[in-house]
C-alpha cells in the first residue's frame, strides 16, 4: 500500500468566507487521490492528505487554481503570520478608494447630467476591472464549478447595480421616471469589501503575534567553540555535539546540555514562569531562552527542526488550524447559506415586481442589497479566529495545545483526575529526616550513605547525595561496591563495611535493630549499617509542589471535582491527598487501572481531564476527554507529553487553572461570535429586502449593506483578539 503524503498550502487568494472554505474543501476532497482536506479561514491554509500514486502536488494546485484559489506551498520555517499579505490588499483598497471618491461625490451631488453619469460609469468600470477584478474572477471560476461563495454574492449584487445604472445611461427612454443611477453603490460595495478584507488581514496578523514572538526570539548567530577559539557562526550552521558558549544577556541558540559554568536563565517564553531558573553542569538548556546572569559552555543536543522551540511552533501552528467540533456547525450552515440567500434575493425581486411594477429599480436594488449584506464571512471567522488567538495566548502562558478541540472539551470538563508523583509532587525525593542509633551522628549516617551511593543514578541515591552536598559534607571514596538492584548497595568506606538499602536487604545481611520496624506514613526509609551494626535511617519523601494546594482549591471553586489516581501505596497517597484537600483517592494503581477509572467516569457522564507526567500515565492521558501532560526532561515524560492534548511546559499545577479558564473564555468568545453573526443576518436580510419600506419609506442602500457586512467581520475578529489579553 502506498504511503500517504501530507502537504500544507497557503491560499493567498480566493478564501474569504465560510462558503469559500466549504467550496475549497469540496474541490480538494473530490479530486482523484485526495483522501482528506482541512481548510482554515483564519490561517488561510489547506492541509491535504493524498495518495502519491494517484495525485501529485501540481495536479492539486491546478485544481485549486481552476476553482478560483491561488495556492502557495507553505514554508516549513514560517509561522501562520498573515502580515506579508496585507500589502497587496492595502494597495487594492487605496486604489479603489481613489477611484470611488469622485463617483461618490458626483452621485451625492445629484448632478443629473449625462457627463456626470458617464464619468461615474467610467470610474466604476475601472474599479470593477481593476481592484475588484479578483472578486469577479473568483466568482466566475466558482460558477463554472457550480459552486457559490461570498464573491458570488458580491458579484451578483455589484452586477445588478452596475447593469441597472448602465442601462439607464445607454437607454434612458426605458425608464419613464427618475433614472436609476447607482454607479456609486457598485463602486462603494467593492471598495468597502476590499477595505474590510484589509482590516481582517491586519487583525488576523495580530492573532499570530504570540508565535511570531517565539520565532523572533531565535538568535541569528551563536558563539561556537573550536578548541580554545571562539568562532561566531550562523545558528543554522550548528550541528549536534558542537560546543557553544553563552554569556549574560544572550539568547540560547539551540537546545543543549551544560558541560561547564552556571547561569540564571529566563524561561518565561516557554514556561510562562517569570523568575529565572538556576542552571548548572548537566542541566539542559532550551533554545530561545535568555541568560540573565552567568556564562556556560554547552554541548548542542538538538538543532533545527528537532529543537524544542521548532517543535513548539509547528505544534501550535497545527493546533491553530484544527477545527473543534463547534466549528462544524458553521460549516454545515455555510454549505446551504448561499443558495438560501440567492432564493431570498430572487423572492425579493419577484415580490417587489408583482406588488409595485413601477418600482422596478427598487426591486433590483433591494435584491442586490440582500446579496451584499447576507455575507457568511463573519460566520466563517467566528470559530477559527478565536482558536488561533487562544492557542497563541496559551503558548505565552506556557501551555502547548496540540489539538484545537482540546479547548472545547476542556470547557465542558466536570472532573479533573490527577497523578501524584511528578504531577502534584515534585517527583524528586528529598531527605526529610535522619534517625541515628548508638554514637553515630546524622552527618555520619548521611556521609556513609552518600559515599556508597556516589555512582548510582537511582532517584533515592541522587536525593541522598544532594542532601550531603547541601550540608557541605566531604565524602570518602567507596570501594568494592556491590549493587543489588531494587534492594540496596554495600561497599567499603574508610575501612568500614557499609550497607545501605531497604529493611529486607539489611535483614538478609544479618542486620537487625529497632529502626527496621518503624512504619513510615508518607516516606521511604533507607537504612544504613556500619561494620554489621545498624547506625541510622534516612526518611525520604516526595515534596508537594508549592503551588499545588492553591491551584486545586481554585479548581474546586470553579466547580470541578478532583480525584487522585496513583500507583503509590495508600499511606503515601493519603498523606498527599489530605494535604491538598482531595477526598477521592485511588491508590496502588497500574496503568491499566488508571485507564479503567477514566472509562468508568466517562460512562457515568463525566467529562474527564487527566493530569499526568510519566509513561504509566500515557494510556489514561490518551483516553481522557483532555489529557494534560506536565513537562519534565526525562524519556518517560516525553511519552506522556506525546499522549497529551495539552502540555504544561512549566510543569506547574497552576498551569492547569490557566488552561481551564482559557478554554471557558474561548468557548464563550466563539458563542458570542456565532450569536453575533446569526443575529446580524437574521436582522439584516429582512431590512435589505425592504420590509420596512411600507412603514417608513426606507430602503437600505447597497453601500450601507456593504459597510455593515465588512463591520460584522471586523467585529468578530476584534472580539476574538480580546483573548490575547486573557489572564
């Protein structure tokens, strides 16, 4: 079976409304070899999956061209930033304004003279065939394929006003009353549409500001170490295992590991944390973060597209283009919207003609106004612009949203299930207390344990060494080390036989003592023996993250139920749960058990958000309505992050609060946008059709209709941009 190919195209022309999106997707999905296509109005992109044996990129582009779209292959190094495409729209708008202003002045001056009419006609013709040509061309191409969209409505409305006016100039004897000269309406409609698109393009450009800022943080050059020499090079020239020096005030060029030196690093760009983080030998650095103090030499470990920042940008771009379930509502409506509007416009003309045949000009004008004002553009922008802004804002807050649908699902959540170790706790055990026997001191016990654990990478061994370092203890070298995995280690330190391990291991070595019988509620005991006698015990425990208690309290205030799912023992889980105010505790769970609990809650009607950080959480993260992975740096965590819909880059629990609040705000904004678009059309179409004329004598001018249409779209985009200030 041939492997399917994926490509992203940027539609630089032809994509203006929800109907255009539907038309583009129909063009693509009906093409031979194309298996899937997703077109996004806000990002102006089309993600296409096709079979290379049946189709190729050239044939797909040709089909889009024939349908009235101008595709360009998206540059993988670019982010969804629409600002470069503002320039031609701005030029078109300014040219249209220049040509339209004289038409407006002459039309409003009511200078009923053939010269005035001819000037208006010539200038309006220039507007139509000049800056308005793209609108007309796209409409004609769409009609050839039997597909209608916004440009079709605009073209029909403009054509009605233009042809009506032209017939009055060329054959005035057809019109017994005042001549229906509406050249200014035709010119102003196109001009206002172009201005509206210019404003929308500017607004959409702002929706990518967060990700553009990430890209701009990548420095152009780096200082590579070639032996003892420093060589300035372009960041693109760096390769894995290069040595790079980074100093105070500089930006880390690529991902790396510190091999010498130390520094304070501002990681707010990726994690949302304002305070600098201390980094030393062995710690990882992420490209794009900034040194606030210090100097290091690092070895590069990820460059180019493999770097964390590059992957973040790509994943955010993908999420911004994703369609949440609510977006399909607008898609279904837009699919039938244009035919309905055409029917209303035809009915409007028919009713006017039957009731008042002497007002033929009014009939044409009313039907043209219906076509112009009933634009589905605001409807199509309602969801994608909000998603774009929300995903960008999430990136600024240290949240990587991998799937746009996660925003909608999170807003519907009722229960938040949390893993314990590494999620609610730091995941780094530390020595809580030391108990001694005989004449040995706490420092003696800690020094013996740290010495024999000097070469182990077990989390408990690392915690013991860290405690010895914090106390500035000098360690004697250990010899004749023998490790029993999962039990303990023994060796010789300064001529003393030292044994370190759990109670079972020490008893197996013939050692006994009162300390071995101590029951610890929420800690792990590591026992130390010297020359065959028990000398002490180190109690190690995992500390609760400092922000966890307040974050969970806030979530409970928001109305969420909180549950704890952990593989740890009941006593340890209960101690953490009690400290955090969690009453629903499920302990001693295997990965399959966590998955079972998630499914049971879902069967009961709960919408579940799962928080986790390890490999054992991956199944539950994938099954939950929303999986939120707490980022760390180990391999198991990478698997968990891959399974999550959202990655909390800071690893802080209050990032979950930010995600839940942002999801609710996003859905509220989308519903406001959709409601505004619906209300606009429900009210505007009858007025455009002339229902108020019998009572007020008022007939909506097509110029006003065009202005209202453009304003509705800009209003929707502006409302979405408010999410960029969400806190």
